[in-house]
């Protein structure tokens, strides 16, 4: 499952995709919004995506990990829109027969997502906001 | 001919709009279109965006065609916090 969605991510739905009985190891990663950033209280984050291209690039990431490691099921969900602290922005679940592949592939996928998927986030504070990763 | 320019995140805020239709003549390159956008929105000149044409990364010298969708992409910051 590969998805870019405005809806809240339910970790149980992500887990359901990787439940096959050939999966000896399932590694899941949930990227959760922090309530603090550089000493400021974060009210929420605004995520924005170039949706069609983002989905395509997520597919590319999944293709890359399937090429490098022997995996069974993979699930990647990126949430966009307004996300409050404590909620999940990114969920990656990787299932493999053995744990090493699952750990390595999951970690690689997260790094690549940050690198090549056209998604942006803005931290919103009580007194304004800031796009992350650009000087303004 | 016409192209559609998509602006995201900070660039959308600088331009005050997320989509601009622009009239161009044949032979206009990605670089020239960017120059015209910077004339219209000088603060865009502070950044060196990645450009995608019809969802694929494009080079500065690529020539645009009728109906192309040109996206200006600020540095990505998706996924979770570091």
C-alpha cells in the first residue's frame, strides 16, 4: 500500500498490510509530530505535497528497497494537511522473512522519502510559522 | 501557447497563488520561464528551485511545450522530524 492522504493514519491499518505468515519480521516506523521545535511550542504542522509526483516518488522508494533487500510486504503512508502534535505524519511498515532486511530496508526508505519525495512542512507557532529546511 | 506553473509551499506564499497560467512563445526554456517568474515575483530569486515538467525533473535548457505543467519545488521537508 502506498498512499498520500489527508486522513489520520491508523497504525492498525498499516499493520494489516504486513500480516502475511511468511513474514518473520515486521518493522514499522511511525513519524510523529513533536510539540516542540527549537524551544518553541508547535501548535500544528502544515504538510503540503505535489501529490501525483509524491505518490510516484514513494513508489520509486518502494521499488528501490525491493531491489536491494528480499522483502515480502511493504506499506508507506504519508499524511498531508494540518497535523497536530502527537499524531502520525508518516508510517512505513516493512515485512521480510528475517529481521535484518526489514530493519535496513525500513531505515533506508525513511531517508529516501525525506530526500526525493516532493512534500513540504511548515511549523505553526503561536506567533507565526516557518517552512522547514529553507532560509526565509 | 500556454503553460501551467505550479507553486508549492514557500513559493506559493511568495507568489500569493498556487497556480499561474502563462503565455509563452515557442522555444522558451525552463530557465527563461524561471527568469520571467522572478521578474514577476522578485523574492523567488532568493532560491534555486528544482523544476519538474509534467511530473519529471527538468533541466534549465529543456524547451517547454503547449500545455506543459511546470512545478517549482522548494527543498523537500517531508517525512518526520530529524
